[in-house]
C-alpha cells in the first residue's frame, strides 16, 4: 500500500488525549495507520492529498443504525405515530423483504453515512425474512469499504404470545443463539484494526423473553463480543417495563447482565438519575439518536447529565424509517441543539458534540484504535472543505457544526479512499440508487 500524505491542512481536530487542534500541518499514513502528524513531513513517493482548504477530523462513528430501513423512508401511516404505532405500521412491510432488499438497503445506508463523514458504523439487524441473513449487510460493508460492527439482532415474542411483532418475523430462541454463534465464528475479528466485529443484539425488552436476554449475555461473554439493544426509548417503553417486569429498564438490564463496558444501549431517552448513575458506575454505553427521538416524539435524552456523570456516549442516526436520513454530521449538530433547547445555550459546545461523534462513539464500541487522530491509530479520516458557501463568513471555520458542510470532501478508511471530491469511489452509486428505488416501488405495490 502506497504511503499517503494529507498535506497542509487548514485545521486538524485530532480528538487525541490532549485534545490538540493543529493548523497547517500534515498527516502521514502508512499501512492503514497514522504514522506521523506534524509540519512539513517528508514523504518521498507518497500519494498527496492537498488539505489547505479543509478541516480534518477523525472519521465519524455511528453507534446505532437499522440499515434495512433505508427502503422504507417516509412511509404513510407511520409518519406521525409514536414508537409502537410506527412499528405496527412497518412490520408487515419489512416482512416482505428478502436478501436483495437487505443487501441493497445496506449499501444505500452505508453510502449515505460515508458521504456524511462516517468511517465506522454499527448496525442492528433484528429481522430476517425470506432467507435474509446478517451476511448480506456484511457483504455490503465490505463492498463499500466502511469499518463495520454488525449485530445479530432478534425478535422471539410475536403477537400471538403478547408481543408487538407479527409472528412471521419472530424466530425460535434456540435458532437465534445458534445463528449468533455462526456469524461470530465466521466474521468476528477481535484484533486491533479489525474491519468487522460482530455483536449480539436482541431487539428490545418488548420483543424477546427475559431468558433470551440472559442467554445472549452469557453467550456474548463466552465469545468475547459486545451486547446491544434498545432501552428506555419513550414513555410507552417505560410503562411496558413497569407493567411487565415490575421494574424500570435500568433495573431490568442490570438483573439480566446487561450492564458493563461490553454493553451499549440505544436511545435511553427516559433514563432517570439512578439509571444514569448505574451506567456511569458500570461503564455501560449509550447510543444517542436525537433525530429519531424527535421524529417519533420520544423526547430529549439527558445527554448533558449522562456526559457529566461519565457515561460513555456515542451518536446514532437510527434507522431511516424513523429518521428519514442517515447524515451523521447533521446528527451531531442536532445533538448539540437539543441540549441547548433543554438546558440553555451553554449546555453543549460544537466541539463537544463533534467529540461525541468521533472519539465518544469509538469508545462506546470498544475501539480506542479509532475515533482520534494520533500516531499509531487507524487512518480513518474525514476532510471537510470549508471554502464553500456553508462556511463563507465564518470566523471559526473549524466550528463545523455551527457553519460547515454536511457532506465530506474526502474520506479514508484504513488509509483507503472511499470518498474523493465528494463522490463515492468504491461503487456505482447511481446504480445502487436505481436498484433501491426499484425495490421500494415493488414494496409499495
């Protein structure tokens, strides 16, 4: 692999341990790793990327997504519903998916993430209709070249047993655990710099049994992989937990082994002070999804309180059926704005929100090798052109979330260029979009 020199950056927001912000310096990439950062670095024979008009950041990290949902954006009947009603509208549509729908929607969602500066994303796939498998999304990530943390999700309690999903979308719990073992053994890479790591992710407390939650935690610890689920998303979620389990979601999670640094929960909009303290003490992570929380009317998550308590927090765009977009840099801006709405204009700075979107998300996913720019870290790097209209007149062009582009100029993952001059270079995006729209039209009928 040829060395790459990112030369003469307007600004480098390192997100390293010292929180350095550099100007006019270079980044040398060798073998997929950052070899050096400094002024006028010698790099004979290196490929040069000119960064004089660019802010350079670590690649953004997405800690919660449902990639398959990019085929069901803005579906009538679910646009104005709360979580449970929204799910009831969409479950019958998702039941008609198959491998092609899951693969194509993943390609679309991953491309959208890449264009918004994302280099590492998780995905929560919890339904497998008509022969679809987690393998389909892993193949899509390999094609586009993003670093990927897919999770083997699951639903096991259907409508006939008092659950929310239709029976056609649930699986036998033994089959769920056996397939989790298969995908971990086939794809999971625990090494530093891994391009694929697999997690275990029963969908939610209202779609699987307590036994499956407990068994999933035991299996994950045996295999050395992470655990993920939805938790405390809205008032309906809290009411269900109290009525069904006789406790709040935090207690439910703790009782079943779902706390610790190898666990991260999506949403957590309704965590109370005791639950925040629990997550802080146990180093349990949270995927904060502000746009989806707004779209579904779930509320404003206590992000400031979680951060102040030391809870590990990253950002998630959530699925495109509840966000309608998968733009991670705009998700970071929304996180900042909502905390200001809730707690005042000084509640969260643009820099802190960007830190959550980079270093914060990497730490939630157990990836200290990502999310920061420093020698020895992976060369997952986003370059943002601040010479355009978005930043024109900005007194601090490095303040990307206040006045900056929503689309990346260049994106490198493991030192390989995925976006060049604003375009995906690893696949034919026009062809993917055409296929995506054809599949969506067929589902619409």
